[in-house]
């Protein structure tokens, strides 16, 4: 009899645990300081809905990094200034602060995050907070905390409030055992950085919450992103931004990767447009929840050659950063994004020549000015 009671208790626990796929649809609900719980998805507080005819109410976490301000600008144009809230743990510059709603949000503070989502009736959550590849290797504990614990907060809040959740992944979610030229969507993923490991975790957890709890999780694996008016936050692909700034300021550039290191790259406008497109794509078009996207693939040497066409005097030298080189050598050289192109019509606009012209023009020079160096 005692054995039967124990078995019954164990069965009850299994049925109540997140691993159980039976019974009614459930969403995880976490209260402050407690572990995740499950509540029937038709519980009365879970009534936030997003009608496709309304504008979404968007929250961007980690919004003061390389990508967030540009994304806020694009989304505000589309959905209205006050419907897009930027958040971060840093202090915004005046122009950012006065360009639309900004709020302090530390993704490690679950209660604060939840309050923001509730008080602002958020319907879309764009989760940009992260420590990137090189910075992550220099501070593994913090990267683990922000990129993994922070993600858990985001997932629970998104599931609890029925949000559409976008989390970017990266070429860094692949590793030396992945096919590198090209790298398809589905293949072995054994990254060797805490950044990559945390991003594979994000992909898998997001998809798990999608299939298990119905979370509307959407994820793009970005290549290295190149932007003129925002600085990268400590990644392996940062050289491809820095070359433009140094070329214009000093006419010299010291590259921290080998000249023949090939990596997939994209201009920021394409990246942000892709993000909006997948967020707006009808769910029926998405045969997957995590897609590679790509625009071009080049080496430092090829990039320098293209810049030389505008600035023949540019002097490029190479002084390797062993950590970044090791990371780059394990990442994809070319990215196969055919599923994104087929499923929801992804198409890049900027190739290498277009990128270089745009960056140099934006930063205040072009081939006509090259002679002044
Ligand atoms: N920029 C790129 O080339 C690529 C970016 N991605 C992904 O896109 C997302 C955005 O990237 P970037 O803007 O380049 O990153 P970034 O490093 O420039 O910015 C990240 C932001 O997260 C914030 N943050 C750190 N800890 C936080 C916390 N506890 N709470 C709230 N915010 C916190 C930082 O203050 C920073 O403003 C990241 O998830 C990154 O992994 C993916 C592939 C390529
Ligand atoms: C490609 C990325 O994810 C990022 N730019 C990095 O280099 O860490």
C-alpha cells in the first residue's frame, strides 16, 4: 500500500512538471523568488491578446547596444513612437532619450521586468541584452548570468503574458564541428564560447517553449553586423566596423584577425529589416522558429581591398588577437539562409561594394576625399 501511495505521488508530480505533455495547455508562471509553476492557459489574468489589426506594444531589452537604437527607430516609424520602448541598464545619450520612450530594465531583475511588461501592456518583446563573443570569454560568469539566467526570465515573462518573443542568435552558435562552408540551419552545433553555448541554449529553450507552451518564439541567427552610427559591443566581427572609423580618422587600420579569415556579414539596415519581417511574418509561413540569415561573406583582406578603391592611401596591418582568431576559426565562413529566403521571402539589399560605399558616405568621406590623406 505504501508503495502504491509513493507511486501515485510520483505520478502526480510528473503530471504537474514542465516535462508533461498531457492535459490542458499550460503556461509557466513565476512569482518573485519562486521556481516556475504552471497555470491553465485560460486563467483570467492571462487575457492579454494582440489583435493583428492593432499596433504591437514593443519592449526592446539591451536597447543601447549596436543594434537596439536603430531597431527602435525602424519600429517606431512603423508602429508609432510611443508603442516602442527602449530599455537598458546604461544611461541613454540625450538624442536617444528624447527620441522616444526609454526605461531602465535589468533583465536579471525578474520583478522589474514583469512590472514593465504589465504596466506598459507589452505585446512584443525583443530581447537584445547579451554579452558578445569576445567580451563573454573575458567574463564568463557575467556572460552566463546575462545570457542564460536573463534569458530564462525573458522566456517565463513572455510565456506568462502571451508575448511574441524575438531573440537573436548568431553565427557564433556554430562551432568547429559544424559544416563551415556553407553552414545550414540544421547541423551539429558545438560552439566553444560561452556566447555560442548560451545562444544554442536560447534557440533550444525558445523552441521548447514554443512547442510546449505555445510561445510565439522567433529567432534569427545574425551574421556579423556592420553599422556606421553605433559601436559594436565586444565581438569577433568588430574589426569590420572599426576599419571604417580608423580609415577615416587616421588613414591606418590594424586588424586583429588574419587577412584570410572569412566570416558572414551584413549591413545593419538589412539586419533590422529582416528582424521586422520575421516578426510580421504569418506564423503559417514559418516552417522553423530559428533561421540563418545572410548577405555577404568576406575576409579582412577583401574588405580592405574594397575600401582601398575609395581610399587608396589606407594602410592596413595585421596584429592578431589570439582569442578572437580562435573564435573566428571555429565559426561559419558562409551561411546558408535558403530556408529564410523560401519561407518568408528574405532578401538582402547590401553586398560588399554597396556596404563600403554606404559606410564611407555615412562617415563623411568618399572616393573624392581620398586624395586628402
Ligand atoms: N552586433 C552583431 O554583430 C550581432 C549581434 N547579435 C545579437 O544581437 C543582440 C544585440 O546585439 P548588440 O546590440 O550588438 O549587442 P551590444 O553588446 O552592443 O549590446 C548589448 C546591450 O545589452 C545590455 N545589457 C547587458 N547586461 C544587461 C542586463 N543585465 N540587463 C539589460 N541589459 C543588459 C548592455 O548594456 C548593452 O547595451 C545580442 O543578443 C547579440 O547576441 C547576434 C549576431 C551578431
Ligand atoms: C557575430 C556576433 O554574434 C557578434 N558580432 C560577435 O562577433 O560576437
